C-alpha cells in the first residue's frame, strides 16, 4: 500500500501524522511511504530523517493525495483539502465529524473510508485520543493561567497565589483523561481545585489518587452552576466518544462569573461544553463574553508539536500497520477496536453518534462488508 503524509495546513498546526520510526516500520512491511517535504519541520523532524527511514519525499500535498491509498494526518481536513480526496481512499486522522457537517458530507459524497483516531476504542478507553488529551489537559492550565493575566483581560491573578494572598479557584468539568491531567497541573501550580463528573466510581478513583488535594463533586446542573460561578478558571473537559459535547455550562452560568475570570474549553473541537464558546485559533485565541475571557483553540496540542507528535505516533502505529497490511475491511474484521474508528465507508456513516449528530442514516459495518 502507498501511505502518504501531507503537511498540516490548519493555523499554527505544527504536528505531523507520521514520524520516521513509523515510516521505517511501514517500509519494513513492504509499504511505500510518501512524505511532503517539510512536513515534520514544525515537530523538529528533518527531511533527511525521513529519507534515512526509507520514506520518499514529494514536493506537494496534491501529489500525496493523488498517489496515496491511505492518507495519514493529525487534524481533520479543511476546505482546501476536500477536493483532493478520492473514492475508497483511506483517511486516518482526527475527524470530529459530530461537529463537522461539511466534512462529513464530503467524505460521504467522495466515498472516503474515514477512520477517526478519536473513536477507536478498547474497552472503555480511547487509546488514540489519550495522548492528545493528556497534552491538552496539561496545556489547559498553562493557557488558563495566561488568560488570567491582566493583559489578556483576566483578573491579574496567579494560580497558586503567594504567601498571604488567596489561591485561584479552578473548576474542572469532566474527570476523564483531560480533566485528570488538568487537575494534576492545577494542583502542582498551587490552585484550589474542584473537579466534577457524573461517574461516582471515577470520582472515587480521583479522590484516591489525589489524596484529598482536590474537591470532587457529583456533576448535577446545580453543582455545575455553583462551581462555575465561584471559579476564577473553568476547564471544560467533557467527552462523549464521537458525539457532540453536551452544553453543560450555560450562558446564565457564565454571566454569574466575576469579571476577569477565564474559561478554557478543551471540548471545543467536539462542539464545546460551554454555551458561550466558539472555535478560535492560535493566531487569535481568546474573546470575551460578559467580562469572562474565553479560550477556544481547537488544536491546542499543535503548540507543543514535538511532544504531541511523538506521543500520538506511538499510539497510531499499530493501527496504521493493520490498515496498511489488511485494508479497511480486513483490518476492521480483525480488530474490534479499530472497527469502532471507521466513521464513513462507501458513502455511508458507520458510527452511530456521528450519524445522529449529522442527522443522516446509520449503517452497520456488517451490512457493508
């Protein structure tokens, strides 16, 4: 199989879908790997490293899309890439189709096999989402602290305070991978941390690992409203695999926050869990609603491209090899976890939550192959 990796074109997205180690492994299995020149530069990977790994460098993204049987990316394709997709081509990347109706339509119209990192599932875990969620969770506290600085419109407040001065109050909504990593960073910064989740077993686990250093709360509309109103910084860390995030933080909750407070919604690429949030970019990351600073960058890990590239590449390689060795149909039949990742196939939506979000028919994989 010809496996291609174009340079990412989303604003300030410096990650790359294939690293030299992955290229070498694919090459050793008899596959040809095409890399667009300069694709790894933002992650500190030179073209020479790809050549040494046996990859072939090509000059344009158009050539990648034209020649590759499988295109491996990091972020979902944007409009300039829509016309380049081909029937039966495998697209292996983050897709977030529940929040991307236009991309969903293109994948269906062009009969692309869309395999989404974020819905590959092993038991109750999402192994390809986990590395980026770890990075985004940790980054959420860094950027939240930045948003609280006065020059960004924040309160001018240090998360951990100093001797004799109160700490910032951080409310984290969601106790999964993002929320747990956000809590680690917030505790480390010295903040007063409250974490909400609707899974009591998860809250018990978090109580145990944090040994009383955070306050856990069962997530009800009342508890969300109260914790948001009292917070200096709110982290949105809600995820429903493949589906749009529920709007747990309402406009009226935001209006109750004190002026200069901040919200970082890590769920924004799945539609966001904050009603007042909208997607932003690294070039223009923040806006203000009711005096509250909002941060809605949809590709946060792109800012720490080297760390997040290699963390993601280690997780994607086994599934990438399966797809290259067996094709979509064979790989999905052989690996249940990977079968959960198939969102579109031959013009049909094969993932229930994506079909529901886009209001299109859902077709079971077993009816198609």
